[in-house]
C-alpha cells in the first residue's frame, strides 16, 4: 500500500464510506454531513480562532456554511489537515495550490489524495472566488477599478499605477458603519465584515490583471470600502497571508492599513507583531469640523488620535501617514494649513493631501455636495503647509476620476444606474 493510499485509508476510517442514497440512509447521510460540518466549524472557531460570522463568505452565522480556505494561514491549514485525518504537510500543499498556483478546485489539486479532497468537501471547505461584476479602466491607464459581488452587497478594489508601483487598494467590509459625510460607502451603512479569504481574493484578482500586462502588484493599502480596524481579525489574517513567503509575498513595508480613527484598533495594531504601515484619515484640523465630517471624532477626538499615532511610531518605528482631503471652503483654509503643520509637528509622519474627488450628479442625489478646491487654492495650501513643516508632504491626485475611483462610488453608480462623474481629481 502506497503512502497516499494509507492516508486515504486513515481518512476513510475517520469518515466512514458514503451510504447508499435511499430512504433512511439518505437521511443518515445528511445528518452525518451536518455533524461533520458543525464539528469542523467548532474546530475553526475554537482552535483556529476564526469567527463563524466572518469565516464564511456565504451565510454569516450558519453552522453549515462553508469555510473559505483562501483565508487560512499555512499553520491553520496544517491543523485542518490533521483534523481531517491526513498528515500536516497536506496543509502546506493546500496553501501552495491556492496561493502559488491560483487553483480553487480541489479536483485539480493533483497531489492531494482523493479521500482527502472528499473529506475537505464533506467538511464544508471551499476555495472562494469573488465574482467580478464590472471592471473600469481609466482613460489615462493609471487606475483600474473592480466591482465584485459579495454576499449582502458589492465591494470595490482599485489597482493604482504610480511610477514603478502597482498598488492594490482593498475593501475590508461590505458598506461601513462610520458614516463619513464625504464618502459614498458611508451612505450604504454597514452590511457585514469580509472574510480574510475575500480580502486575499481581491488582491489575487488584481494581481492576475496586473500579470496580464506583464506587471505585478507591489503594494497593498487597506483603504477601500469599510473601516479595516473594525474587522481586525480577518484583516490582519489576510495581511499575514499576503505577506507569506509561499503566498503573494508582499512585505509589511509595502502594506498600509488606513483608519478613520478607531483608537482601540490602532492600539491593537501597535501591539501586534504584524509590522505594517498605518495611515490615519485626518481630514480636518479642529474637532468641530472633524465631527461634522467624521462622526467617529465625537468618540475619539483629534488629540487622542495624535497621541495614538505617536505611540504607533514609538512601538513600530514607522512614520504614520496622515491623509487629508481638501474640500473647498471646508478644510482648505490658510489656517487649516498652519494648524495641520502644528498638530503633526511632534509626530514623525508623512502627509498626503488629496483634493476631493467630486461625485457629480451622484453627489447631488445623495446630499454630498463637497467640492474640490480650485487649483490655485490647492497650491497655496501646499505652499503654506510645506513652509511650516519638516514632514514630507505629497499631493495625491486621484488617478481614476473618470472611473468612479473614490471609495464606494462605483458601487453607488451601479446601484443607481448613474454614469461616472466627469474627471475631477
Ligand atoms: S471614509 Fe472609510 S471609514 Fe469613512 S465611511 Fe467611508 S469607508 Fe467608512
């Protein structure tokens, strides 16, 4: 008996052969399957620390819902392999099939024994694949936006070209609870957290698109739909997979998590051994304005946010990035430029200035009437800021104004049947 046959036999011993599909046997078979799946779900939750609600891309909270292996780390796949009666190295083989070879069908994983593949299926395991609903390429070739179907809604990812960099901007949630007043995603409300597999899959699909052009994704930013730190476990597991040497292998230096200011999440990330960059979406220089724009500021005002940013630098030794969206007559005054320099003075950081990406008719319809400042105001703001700070200040022009590249914009356009606004940023 060969090694593979022996392992198949072991697996069969744990999960006895299928019963004939008739009458009582059918019912028993069904109960057995449900039992195995529930048992495995408990195993996923208790041993691997994966929440039922987010591990499944199909039905949150349903014990019979499948678990997406794309969102599991090698050590978790090894534990699963052992749980299913196989040797641990089957987990490493699974990881390589999924992340090196891009294979999602167990039948195509030719070095896995038949019985092991059957056990995976019976355990309710899948390798998820988000369905691409729409892709838009900007006329400049500098951005491509992808709209994917997900349970309870749609999510967006953007591939951004910047010199040699190819940055994948990924979503972490379907919708968002934080209701920032300038953001199309905020209008959706919160639908659900994405599983780690769904986050990784966005990257893999963008990577495949880049590969078709002879390129590869070099950087990842968690800056798409949702607040990533409110989906901490799934996001950080996805990033560990993305960093893994047998996975997409994008180093922590090239990964950034962007937050609207969820302080407990910033502190958790600072204490985590996952070394990634932190970006804070600041967008105002007074609590009064920031509260109007970003309701989360009522709970964690600017001063607390800056303290947390300083702590992040002290723990990680990495400069924090402050994102600052310039909105005409709201955040673009000379006083704002001076205050921004002052607020960030003691924090080793970079500052990204982002002229607002107008939503056109879409914005009018949803009450988001913010405007991009005129060019001379943007230049003046930059001049004053640079004159008053030693930090690196970068102007980030939207590379996808013509494709609805602002967060949640393409989704809203799909939902309302509107065309993208003219390029504004
Ligand atoms: S800007 Fe980010 S945190 Fe704010 S509502 Fe939009 S997705 Fe949520």
